[in-house]
C-alpha cells in the first residue's frame, strides 16, 4: 500500500505546477537560489555550442550572503537541468560587472532559450574552466610553453614571463636585438579546430620597437590579419572574425630588418578562439527564484521552486479535482479532491494551510483509498493442453463517480483468454475463460486481467494457470548400448493425468539395421512396458534414435525418443597404420585390442602378406585389452612399392575382425648430384664440394680409403665440403692433410648406412697446388721512390685459391725496435697512412727520411703471407696532408676543406665513410682529394658535388654519386684517377676553357658520362670506362682530347664530336651504342685509330671532312658501318654486318666488308684501293653513285670460260674503272652476267662496268 501511495503522492504533488507559472525543475537542492536567463538569437542563424557572455552583479549577492565570496558556487544549467560549461573572467568576481562566458548547446535562429544560473551553496568549489568553453584558449598561466600545443622558433629570446600580463600572472614574451632576427609562435597542426564559423581575440603589447626596422604580425593559415611596425604602448585587443570552420594554424611573428640597431620587445596574452555570429545574442536576466522543500506524509519528498517575488502576488486559484499547494503572502494553502489524472485512489490532505518563510521545509499529510477492487476465485486453475478452464472475477466499486468498469485480459503465447461479460456497472461478477493450444509446454503461466472505470481508474489482477498434458511417457534408461548382432531393452513408464483416458497403445520406428518392439502393446493405467531393440551386423558403430509413439482412446498422442549406442564387441587398431620397410630389412606396427563385450575372454591373431613380404604377430593372442607387435620383413625379391598386409582377430565367441597394414617398400639410395665434381676433374680451387642424395640419416664418407661417419638429412640432398686448412663444420678433415701444398689427387665415395648399406661410385679429382700471395699494385710507390708528401698509399692484388676470406694489413718497420708493427687494416687490400702516424716510423738518413713498409696477407683458414718489403724516402721539406672524417657536420667539413686549401695544404684525405657536401674550388694552386672506401654525395642535389672555377683539382680513389651533377669544371684543370663517378644526369660537365684527364676510372651519367662544351682541351681519358643512356662522351669545340685504352658504352651516342672540334684522338678504345657509335658532326683532323666500334644504326658517321679512321674494326648489326658525307681518310678498316658496310664518298684504302647485305654505296668521286667484299677483292676509281655488293650468282662455266673466284654485283650505273686483285696469271677475262646472258667485257682484270649486273673474273678453259 505504501508503494502505491508513494506513486500517488509523487503524481499529486507534480500537479502543483498546473496552478503556478511554469518553472523548470530545480537542478540540485544544495543550491538555494537561481536566476533564469533568456538568450535571444539576433543574426538569423542557428547557433550550436555557442559561447555567450553574461554580465552579473556578484558584488550585491556576495554582500547579501547569498553567494560565496570567490564565486565558487556559481553553476549554469539548461531548462532540463543539464549542466553547462562556463568561465568567469579573471579579477571580475565580487564586482558589479562580473563577466561570465557560458557554452550554450543550441540557440534557434531568431528564437530564444532559457538557461539558469544557480548559487547559494557554501560548500561548492568553482568549476570555471575556459578550456571547456572555448574552441581554444591560452593565458600562459602554466608558466611555460606547452610543446604539444605550440611551436616556438627564435634567433633572439622567447619565453613565458611574469614581467607583463593582460590578465592573471603570465604572458608570452620575445626580445630581438640586431639585424635579421626573428621569433615565430605557431599553434601545432590540429590544435585549433573550429566546428563552425569562428573568431580569434587576443591582446598584444609592444613597448619597444625600432620604428620601421622591426615588425610584429599575426596571421591565420599564412594570411596576415594584423601587423605593426610602431610601438603598441598599452595592451590592445586584436580580433579576426568570420573565420571558416575547420582546423587552422595561428602564427605570431616578430622580426627585425637588416640593420644592426634594429630591436623589438613584444608580449602576447589572453588568446581566445570562439564561435562567430554577425550579431551577438542578447541576454536578459530574470527574477531570482528561491528553493522550498516540501515533505508529504513522510512517504517521499519532491522539490518545488517558487519565486517569492512573483508568487507573493498570486492569489490561490481553484482547479477542480486537483491537489493544490500555492504560496500567497508567505502562506502555503492546500486542497484536494478526487483526481482525474490519477483516479485509482481518492485522497485527502491536511493541514489546509501553513505559514512559511522562503527556503524552508514543510510537511503535509495525505490519505487515500482505492477507487475499485477486483478479486479472482480461484486465483489458480489447471488447464489441459488442447482444453480450457474458468475462474470467477468479483468487482467492488468504492468511488461513487464510477458507473461502468470494462475488462480485458492478456495471456502468453499458446494460451487464449476472455472475460464475460466484458463490463459491469455495479458490484457484480464475470467469468474468465482460459484455453491451452498444442503448441504450449507443461508449466505455470500468468494471465493478466485489467479493469478500467469510466473515471479512468484501472486495476490489474493475475490469474495463475497450470498447464498439464493429458498423459506422459518416460523411458528408463533413455539411452541404451546394443552390440552388433545382439539386442537390449528399456522400460517405458506411462502416467495418465486425464480421467477420460482409459487405454493407451504403443508403436515404435527405428533406422535401417535396427529392429524395435513394445510389449505389452497397450496399457489402461499408470503401468510399464518393455522396449526391445536389436542390431544386425550391417550397422556401423554409432549413435541412433528409436521413436516410441503412445496413442490414447481419446486421440491424444505423445512421442518419445530412445538413444541407441551401437558398439562392436571388440575393436582392433594399428599404430602406425602405414610403415616403411627397406628391402632386406623389417619394421613393426603396434596392434591395440579393445574388448567391449564381457563375454569375450580370448582373441587370437593371424596375418597374410604378398609374395616377398613376411609377417608375424607377437603375442599371437590376448585375453584382455592390450597390445601386440606386427613384424613385417621384405626379401630381396620384392620391388619398391606399396603393399597391403591383412591382420585378422578371432574371439572365443566366434567374433572376427580384419585390419589392413599399409607397407611401403623402399631401397636404401645414395648418389652424387651434378654439383659434385666428376671423376677425373681438375679443380681450380682448393675446395672439394661433395653433394649427394641419400635416403638414410647416416652416411660414411670415404676419403682416400679413410671413412668418416656423418649424420645427414634423409630423403634429401646433402652437401659437405673439404676446406684446405681446417676441418669442415661436418667434421671432415682438411685437404692439406691429404695433398699438402703441392696439390694432388683425392678419391672419395659415400656409403648410405641404413637397414642395409649402399654406396656411390668412387670419384677421383685433382686439386691444384696452393696459391696464396699478394702483389703490390698502383698507387703503391715503386721501391726507392722519393716523395714530398707525408702520405703513403698502398694497394695489393690478392691471389688465394682456397676460397677463403682474405685480410690485408699494412706493416711498418719500427726504426727504434727494428720490429715490424701492424699499423692498419687495409679494406680491399687498399689504404693509406699519413702525417704523424707515418712520421713516427721515419728514419733520418742524413739526406732524407726513409720508411720501410710491407703488406701482410692472412685468410680465414689461418694462412699468412708477407710481400717483400719496400722503402720510400721523404724529403726534408715534405708537406703534410689534411684529413676529414664523416663524423664532421657539413659546416665543419666544408670549413676544414676550404681552410686547408687557403692555408696551402694541397692534399685532402677523406677517411672511409659517406659524405654529403657541395664544394666550389676557386684557387690559383692545386688540391688533391684522396680516399679509400669513400662515397661523396651532394648536400644540395641542385648543385654539383665539386665545382671547379679555377685551379688544378685531382680526385683520386673516390666514389661520387648525384641525381643531377657530380663534377662541373667551368674554368680549370681536373684529374680523376682510380674513381667511380655516377650520376642520373651529367657525371662530368665542362664549360669554358677547361682540361679534364681521367684514368683508371668508371664514369656513368644517365644523360651524359662526359658533357664538354666551349673548349675542352689538352685532355685525356685513359684506361677508363664511360657509359650513359644518351651520350657517352659529348665534345663541342674541343681540341687535343685523347681517348685511349678505354671503353665507351651508350644507348644512343657513344661519342659525339661537333662544333669547331679539331685534333681529337680516339684510339685503342671500344665504343658501343645502339644508334651512333662515333658521330663526327663537324670539325676536322679528328682521328679514330686502332679501335673497335659497335652499333646498330651508324657505327661511324662523318658529316664533316678531313678526319681519319684507320686500323679499326666496325661491327654494325643493322644499317651503316661507315656513313661519310665528306671526303675523309679511311684506311685499314674492317666492317662486319649491316645493310651497308660503307655509305661514303672520297677515298679509302684497304677497306674490308663482311656480311653487308648491300655491300658499299659510293657517291661523288674518289679512289678505293683494295676493297674486299665476301666474294671479291678489287680497287675502284669512281665518279658517280652506285651500290656494289657481294654475290654468289655467277655460274662456274660460261662457254669456254671457267670462273676463278672474284665477283661483284653492281646496282645502277657508274663512271668507274675497276681492277680485280688476284694472284692468278694467264688468260684472265671479266664477264658480265645478266640473267642467263653473258658476254666478255674485258680481256684483263681491269674493266669499266656497263650498268647493272654481275661481274666475275674468269679464265679461258
């Protein structure tokens, strides 16, 4: 009853608000006061989470004792009591103009919302936090810069300071003094995020500035919003409005100009990012409201907020049938009647009035009785499935206003209910009917009956319904085990609930192979029957279901399921079920016996196997669960393959089972693979690899009659090796133990050790004598060399046929101890020692200093060799070298190099490692860059690694790489030795009057290896390789450039010579290119000599005359061997392939063409002496244009003339005089053949061609 009354009181008291002006529910009763605040939107746009500024007179509230002195009890909520974030501006509390910012969730366009400010809780502490209100806020009150929010860069001073501030204690400060200084303060990415159009407000102050020599500015996303070059003498507000939504970067920048007297001091504080509206919302403060607490009958309490300033003017009003509690002249007045909004009870209240003062607690007493009462008899009924039952509902009406009560009911699924009659007008009865369908299960259910009066009073009663079956069947056990070829039983118990049932019959159904029956077949009362299930031998082990159906005389049916577990009487398994047996050997499998039938007390075993296999089982019988061993052996008569062995188990009761064991018969295999040296092989290195396949995991390796046992991987290829001086990881001895240092023969074979033994053939190989030494190489000084530089570079060529890791060391003779000291490891047998490290080993001879040195070679197999020592002499005036290392910063590295050059140090040695630098050399002297194991790359890829503006520069032993330019020579002399130059554009570029010499180096440029314009002169490329995708070497206006003993490889142009280029020489050089091998576009006196030129289109092309090609070989794959448009000197040249071996004008001597499809095309005039084609040698004086090619179409006999071997084919007509060159003497004639016609055109070897045709040299038969 108390619970019901509690609901009544809560509802009745909530209706109190009907009689009063509408106020929001009080948020928290610990706060005694609140003020409603109306906010009106004025811009015409809806605002979300907008920051509204409210000004409050907190001074009056604090002095009246209603608010804490620190404003810590101020809170804000929306109309629904949801707390709102707020911030009280610093130093405004306890003033008449306290500024408070509140984040309002939503303000509709041109509409208004009401929020509430609460206060009057002495225990509350402040929740004021600007970071919860604004999109971004910074006042520096942490005393430092938060690096997760800000990025600060400065060349002056920048920090957080307490010397100046707009509010609080701190502000951001920067001071700049001097030219070109700068401070930047920027928010980090993603820190400032505006969810809507926003604005930025902050204050700055710049008391010190050099006018027009310094600038303070503010920008958003790089766009300047405010700046000043003059002093800002007081804290000044700066605002940026209408900023688009999204993330932004805020930047404050202070900078000085290029003036040493420029200076600036600036402060920044109180940065706020908030929402922006074109017109700010307006704010109206309402009347203060006071909290009154009312208790009703000690059952529950509710909150009621009244405004004494408003309600004191409101008279009590009468609202029919409603509990009234109103305040008038500080008096609470109550009245109550039957309540239509909660009509289940009729209530009264006392007292009718109480005199109060605001902010207190007051009590009213309420008493209530139910409006209607309903009961069920019985309250619980039994309903059989597919039947129904009833209960009587009795109605009592207490409220005289009620003249009609209607009824409804609800029931769970499977139950159906109804009430008859459906309504009553007085204290009467009705019948509740409940029926149960076949879909419902036995159990207890609840049916709800609801009574509803004409006044709205409602009442619900619950009817308990017990649902039962008319009859039930159970099985014991519900699961039975039946052996194959046997039977078992279960007991069926019948329970009859329905007195109308007097007979129940039974039937059963089972899966194939199972047979079932029920006995007796029917029962007339609560009795039992027996279910019999038998299993035939066709059924497999498993779980099956047998269904038993009971049918009563009333037609009711039930089905129960009996689980039948079918088992064998015994089981046999083999582990493993498959075994491998090697020929002439045996293997076993374990037989496991499981007996399920207690009648079995003995099982015997037998087996049968194919021919060549023999099987047995031990023991041959078992009397309980246990194991036996199946043994299978393979004779030599059987072949490899897979076979089946049958095992039969027979029990004492006659039950039999058969299992099959799979037998994989294999041979023991071993053989050498192709990576093992063949019998009789002569090996180059002192290493003997032995690689073999074996089917076993153990082998014996026999070496010169001695056996070594190894564990290996079966059924796979294995590799072992014999090293020269030490045992292999597999345990095999060293080769030295067999052949010494003089070399010799080693015989070996491999035995596979398994159930049987097999072996490979014997192989014998010859291993060479030991070769292990080192020779001096350049740049190692010759013995007795005198140097003026405190630098010793050594290099060695290692010869080691033991296939070991080799290590070279530089040793110097200690003049004090006469012992050799190991002073340096030489990577790649190449290195150096210099300056004081070298001087420490120098002996004063009286005329100079001498240093003895040598190279010691050791390898990973423990061998050691010392090359004969050499001596080098250093003059008394020898210079030291400058050393740089890769640990230096770029600034220190370039400073060291430039300082060394300026101080006259001509040699700069790079310690091994990688460097990034851009050097510009402009000196009147010389400088040499040395290094071993050094890689140079540009710091700025847009500039070359080394630019030579003037002076003599040598690069020795360096590797250089750049995506654009490696070396550029604008004016000066460059020598590159022993180096690798690689570029994705130009490797070496020269302009103006420059000299470039390259020796023993590799040069690669994707566009050009060497690109020289405007006068490269007196230069050479020696013993080097130049390659490119476009130009190998490009020379314009070059003279006296020699390419000697080198190779040039390019995809388009091998070598291009143009402009006013003269006296350039290409000799003893291989040139390869896809389009142009060598292309002389212009210039003269350029010479190609003793070279090999390969190309697919133009091997050699001359556009200008007076050049030379001699003593050279040309390979042309597709078109032109030599293509000469002017008169050049062509002598002693051999050309292979192509369409035209030569396409030329002018003279030539000793020109040989092989495999050219169209031979030679000559035009203009000239003389070719000793021109060789595939089918003839001749000389020709010509004037005109014609193609002369080799042919094999001439007949062997023409009339009385016999062909003697020289012939050519002329395509076209030419004014020429041709002489066949032959060793034959006698009656020689030249015969022209066209088709089948032939005629003699000359009785000598000289003839004038008569147009198209084949000309051959014949002798009178």
